[in-house]
C-alpha cells in the first residue's frame, strides 16, 4: 500500500479525521481526512479534538488514511483503537494526523490556530493512556466520589498513579483543555466527564504530603477542565488576535511553570494563547530565534516592572531579581478551598497601611506552583501592578507567587482592590522602599528544597564579585542589612535586631580590612568600596535615624561603626516621635555621642519631642549623671522644663521630679545646685518630687530635698478619680512602713497634725491598717493627732488594726486611753466585731477583757459562723458591697480611658478635623490614656447624637438622664460625658448580665431551672439552699465556663459598639480598649454568679427612671432618697440626709441598687440595702446649673419607653449577638481572678439600711 500524501490546505481551513467503524477490534484502523473551513463557523462544530501525549519519536504503528498508509506512535494508535466505534464513525481533530508535520509552513500556521481548533470542538477527549495500575478502578472511584462524598476512602495509591501519568505534566495540554467547551477523560476503555473528574478529586480530599510536586500539576489543570462547562458554545468571529482569555499571563505562568516542555521557551509560548492580556504589546511573542535567557527576562519585566534588574541563564530556569520594593504585610492565613482544590484563601495582615475599615484582607486565588504559608511576606515592586509574595531564604528572598491577584472575595475583612491601591499610593509617599534581592526558581518547589538551595543562590547572586572578596563581603552586608529593615517593617523587632547586630559585627571587620583595599592601585575598586560602605551606613540611618544601630554598636563594642554613623547622621534629625539624636543619646546614656553632638554647635540641647520632652528629662529619668552635667553646662537648657507643650498636653513632670521618683540622688543634687528648679512642681496626679521620693522609698533623696528648707512637707497629692488622693508624704511613708522617712519628715517640725486625705484618714490610720507598729508608736509620741479619728466610713485606727489582726497596734492605741473601744462605723460594727469576724481570737480576748464584757454581751457582738456546705462559697453582704465598689471603680476607670482616647481623636467624624491633628493623635501611645486631661477637648460637635442612626442607642443615652436635660448637653462636656457613659454601661451590664437566672447558661436551661424552683415546696430558706447548690454546681461545669466567656465577649462587643457610635477612639488602640472592657464585663459576670449562688437572695434592682407624659415631657422627677441612694460626686458637703430633706432632684444614676433578703444562711426575710444606688444630683444654683438648663421640653422629641423589668429573651447586640446565639470568639482574654479578700476602696457609701419596702421590689422583680 502506498504512503499517504497530504494535499495543500486552503487558507482558513483545517483537516478533520473521519474514524471509520469496525466490529473487529483487531482489524486495521481505517480513516479519512477531509478539509473543513473553520473561519466560517460562529459556534462549536460537530467534531472532537484529542488531547494526548505524543510519546517517543519512533512510529511503530500503521493506519490506513484515504487508502494510503500512515505511520503513527503507539500511544496515538491505542487512543484510536479505543475511540473507534463498532457501527458509527467519529469526526476527530488530531494534531499528528490533521497537520502535515513535514510542511513547516503549514505546521506553523496550524500551531498558531490550535487554540481556535480546540475551542470550536464540541468535545475535547483527554487520552491518559491504556489501562494499567488499576486505572479503571481509580477513575470509577473518582466518579463515585463526585456523586456521593466518600466515607471510607480506599488506598489512594492507584489514584496517585493515575495522576502521575505524563499527560498531567506537559505544558501544551493546558491550552487544549482551556479551550474546550466539554471535556471527556478517557483511560483505556473507562471514561468520565471532565467536570465529574474534578468534582470527585475535590471530594476525595487527597493528601499530597508524599506527592508535593504533584499537587500544583493536578490542581492547576483541573481548574481549566472544570471551567469548560461554563464556556459558551458560541465563540464569535475568529478574525484578528485570538485568545482564550483565561487569566493574565503572570498568573498563568505562576500556575503552570512547573510543567514539562522539551523546549524551555514553550513554558511561556504555550500560555500566550490563554492570556487575558496582550503580551505582544510589550514585545513578548512567539519567536524561537530568541534565547531562553532573553525570553525569561522579558517575561519578568513584563510581569513586574521594566525598571528592575534581572539576571538569567540559558541553561537554568532561575532568575536573580534586584529592585526596590515596599513591604505591605505578611500572610496570616492560608486555607485550601474544600470544594475546589485548585483555589485557596490567602489572608494578609497589612503593615503600615491604615485601611479605614480593616487591617486584614482575605483574597481567593488560584493554587500556586509553590505553596504559600503563613509568615510569607507581601511586597510591591516599583511600577508593578500587583503585589508579590516572597519568603526569606538565608540572606535572600525567594519568590513564592510572582503576581498576587487582587480580586477580592466579598466576605468579612475584605479590602476592595481600589482601596488597596489608594493606600499603597499613600504608603509610597510615607515609607522608604527597600532594596530587595530575590530568587525566582522554577526548578525548586518544596520548602525543604528551597532551604537546601541557599548556598547555590548565594553563589549566583555574588558571582559578579568572585574575584573581589571585599566587594563581595560589602554586597552581602548590604543584602543582609536590607533584610533587617524589611523585618523591622514587619514589626518583627527582635528578629530585625538580631539581623542588624549580625550586620554590624560583619561590617566592623570589613571596615578594619578596608585599609588593605585603600592601599590597592585599583582606584576604581577603592572608589567602589568607599561608595558601598557609605551606602551601608545610610541603611543604618533608616532605623531611628541611625541611633538605634548606634546603640547596638556601642553595646557590642564596634567603635569603627560608631564613628561612621556619627559622621553621617543628621544631628537635628527627628523621628516619628519628634526626637533628635541628642534626645536618644541622652536617654540611653551615650556620653561620647552627646559630647560629639554638643560639640558640633549645631544642635538645640533644649529641643522638645512630640511628647514635650527635652533631652534633660530623659537623662534625669534614667540617672545619667554625666549627661546631665553636659547638658546643664551648655547654659541653654531649662533645668525645670515640664513635659508637654501647647499642642500635646503631657504629664507636666520636671527633671527634678523624674530623678526624685527614680531615686537618682546625684542627678537631684545637680539640679538643685542650679537654683532654677521649682521644688513644689506637681505632676498630673498632684505629686511633688518629695511625694514621689517618699512613695518609692528613696531615703537619700528625701533627706536631700528636705535639707533645702524650701519644700512643703505637707503638700498633698490630687487624684483624678473621686474620693481618691489627698495623701501627704507622711501618710505614704506611714502606709509603706518606712520608719526612717517618717523620722526625717517629723524632724522638720513642720508636719501638721490631724491632716486627713479625701477619705478622712490620718497617717496613724494608714500605719494601723498596714500593721506598722513602730510607726504608730512613733506618731503617737511625736504629733498631736488624735488616735481615734474616724474616716468617712466611720472606721477608726483601732477598727483597722483589729480587723487586720495587729495586736501590737491595738495595745498601743488602747494604752493611749484616748480611743473609744465601743465606737461603731456607719455599718454598726465595733472593733470587737471586726476582730471576731476575721478570726483574730487574741484581739477579741484583749478587747473583751478591756471592756469587761459579760458572756451574753460578748455573744451579741461576736458573729457566729454557720456550718455551710464545703462546696458553697458563702459570702456576706460586706463582701458584695466591696465587689460592687470595685466594679463601679473599674467601670469609671475604663470610661476615663475610653473617653480620653475618644477625645484625643477629637470627633467621631474625621472629616471635620484637620488631617495633621488626626495623624498626630493616631500615633498616641496606650500609656497616654492614663494621663490627666483637665482641658476640654476642642472640636466636638454640638449634638453628638445627631449622627447616630440607631434608635436603640439614642434610647440608651436618653434613659441615662433623669432630670429632663437633653443628653447632648451632657455629651458636649468631657466630665459629664464620662458620667453618661458610666451610667449607660452599667445599665447595659445590668440588662445583659444581672437579669439572668445564671449568666452563662443557655435559655432552655434557665427556663427549666426556674420552672423547677417554682415547683419546690417548703420554707423559703430551703428553696434558696436548693438554688445555691444547683447553680454552684452548674457554674463549675466547663461548658458553662466556656459559654460564660462567649456571652461576656458578646456583651463586651455590644457595649463597645454602643459607646463607639457616640465617640470613636483611634483604630490603633481599639483592640486594647476592647480587651480591657472585657475584663470588666467578666468581673461583672463573676459577681452575678456569686450573687446567684448564695443562700441569701441578692438582687440588683433595675435602673431608676422617671415618669414622662404622653408628649415625652418629664412629669415626675426622681427625688433623692437617703435610704437607697448615695450622692457620689463628692462636690457637695451636704449630707445624704440633708439632700433628702431638701428634695433634691436626681439627674443621673451611675450604679444600680443592690439589696439582700435573708441572712447569710438563707434564714429570715429581712431586707437590707447592701450597696445603694450611686447617683448624681442636679446642679443647685450654680454656674453649672445655668449651663445644664434646658430651654424647653421640645428638645425631647422621643419619649422614654423603658420596661420596668427586662424580658428574659432580651437581645445582646442588634442583628449580631443574642442571648441564644453568641458568636464564637477565637481569643478570649484571660479573666481577672477575684479573690475572697476584702477589696479596699475609698468610695464612701451609706452603709446597710434595713427596709421593709424592699420586699415589694423583690416580689415585682421575681414576677
């Protein structure tokens, strides 16, 4: 039979193969070739296209084509045998048969049209080869997994054998399945739909741990196969450039560069027909006359930037890339898509770029050739369109993903692409780019392999310096220094410091070796060395202006580097904190550096940073005596300079105060010798230098200050929180037990007797409470202060000593014969009662003997301890009073910090404020939240609530104000705004926590327990005991503890969202504030559980609310009641009883009323007030009253419709949290443990009040 001869093919036409049927499978394969005009069709055509692997060059098999003989490969022959039908003919396009392989002109034209040919086929058949290694079972198992998710997966080895076949590894097959409108996978006689094949592989969730190189090959091609079902059958006209528009070329290369190709250039050329962009515009087109190194370089520059430097080799699939780039962030999350194995979710934690809404993004991207992992770095090269993911490898970076697609998925924490672009542009102008040296290696894929290639990479990078060891060393130093800078950009300061210290050590040696290079005759080399060394020093200047590397170099003894940095650093440079090199050197104690800087004559030794500090306070605080001398010798520094300035209000501490606080006696002496310091200067807490020296026990400093004779030993401090502060130095020394300092103060003979602090305690009381007998004895013998002076709670020094069990002090006080042994505090407790209650038997005996009490009288005064069950933690009402005081104080402190943070931001609407002010405020430190702020915050809107769209928040704010005043008037003033926040937060804590039967239990359990309790029969104390035991045991369950944490987080978020709607703090400290709030909420939750698990019935009553008429006008205000309220502002000297007599109106309730029914053992029905409602009264005939007055009632357009008692199904957070649906939290802050000890507090209260009417309130609440 004659050999088949091809005829000339018409332009725009292709050949198709008609495979003739035959019932005899062993018979010769008969075919016919015919022409088909491809360009005339606008939709798919009724032919199939074969995708297969050619195999070896030899052609051992023969078929008959148009009565002629044609030789083909064995793999193609097997495919035709399998495809041949017994009765029907098939129309197929096969490149080896339909293209005249001997006609190079025709071959070139047809290869260019292959994407069109496969796109027009109604089906692409993927031939994997003949059946072997249980391939038929593998395909059937994949098919079964697509139908129903597998439960007991068999040995996957047969599936991996199938996936390891050559077809999955070749580059050209990608275009063939990418163009397909339908794919059929065929292996031997078994075949499966392409979409089912991909679905089954995903459902199997195969582990590629032992086949890591196989994963990217399989996942990338299944992505293309699956897409076939979504491609339209109508392809449109085929004129002009034809592309499948799968993805940009950069992404295609990223996904498929690991595939095999006989010709390296095909790894790029085979993807051009699939690219959605047009690389030909950049000169990247199919041209086999170009060397591989040039093609590879063109690809990199097209993908990233034409400005970068690229080094490639003809015999390697590896490139060394040098360019400047911005460090954007790092990968914080990598999740495989469980539905489709060819995609993954990549979470990025951004650094430096402050997005308006989120600091992280989650993008869905295709699986990359190299696996992305957490900790990988995201950078952006100059002029690049998309970020690049890189990973450190020794001193260099390896490319993990050359171009990260920025198409976002719409889910929480997603940053839209245009927002990323905008913030990157802002980042460019604000941040220094880094010199990056990267390796893009197409041959190495696994993490282990990358680590093993470190030495080879180094040789490739440094091969240009192989004959110049000094230049090579400098180049390595520069690369490693930039690595340290990148780590610093990523906020990995410890690793950055280690890296820079390593650089400093190497550079020190290199500087010393430079003399050898300087003696060289090669002037060019000497110039290059000097230039490179200067470039390295400039890199050091990027870190705190060079002063942080200077510190490390000084610590490690690198003198040569210290000199180099000092020569290059700008002596007046300021960092982001506004600090100069002189400021840093003064703080760190670099005396030689300070001398050099002052010697230039170009620095201002009194320059202030953004916090208002000059170099002198830094040196004084850290006790650098030599530097203090140097600064004072300039005669231009202010030795009494206070912190803070006009723009930023600081803590107002002076160098003398700082040195005294830290105990640096010699520094204090130097400052005093200037005779220009104010000995009475106070800081934000009202403390003086003497006060701080006394507090911290610096005896020598105290002696030095008192020797001046110009300091007031009676100057008291001033606390910001009500009822705190007012202590004198003597009180602090007495409380701390520093007898020597007490003697020094007393020896001045200027200490006033009988001085009290804000809670009315004296120095003797503090010494007695702390158990310092020697100081009590000293005070009693030296000053005239009475030993029996009570504080605001009515507690005398004798009571404090008896309660603490300090027998020596009790004896000392009794021997004065000036104390009343039967005195009672405001709760009616005597010294004997307090000693007995705390188990101090020896003091009970002393007091009983001294008072000559009978047994009956002693029995009446000594509390009898009940024998409670061991597992019940029975507390008395004193304990719960202290817990309420502590919770109230914690809420106030948190509100102070939150309000201060919001005031520093200035307004909830940033666009109303000057951008420079906002930027300055955003850079605040967390510790600034504890600074004093007496001045009102500027720029606050007149009506903060006007921008709040949530009516529920508006109602919460309105419910706080009880005297009819518009809440906006309170919100516009800093102090009153904090009162509003405190009251609102406590109302929400009551609503969400204290109304629960047991906080932390789900609703079903609570309802069941309440139902059971109602069915109990017997005396009330029996029911209380059942409840205490049951709830105690339930609260100890691990599930209940976990649920408590989740519920507490939900309450925290509800409160935080509410207060942020009124006044938003800076974003950089929100998490810190939320964490601190959660500690307060957890404390409240623990308190509520303790209350519910007592035999006595403790109840926190609903917040107070006045009566309003139908128009929303105030009908009946709340009048002060001394039995249930305590006025807590401490701004009036009028007693609670007088306030009740004058029928003063209550304007705000900051903390609800806590009552108790029954004794500690649950017996009895007597009701007492454990902790009164903490209220603020309306201003009376003062300037404040005029300011707070409401013009008319029309401003209250909303009536206050508040239920007296909450429903059981109250919502925690609108649309987000609810009592029965609490979102899981990944990180719950550790709870503060509340011990069973007494919690000391200076807040004054009204004590216990036995009230019969409380029973009615309790009855209403239970109903």
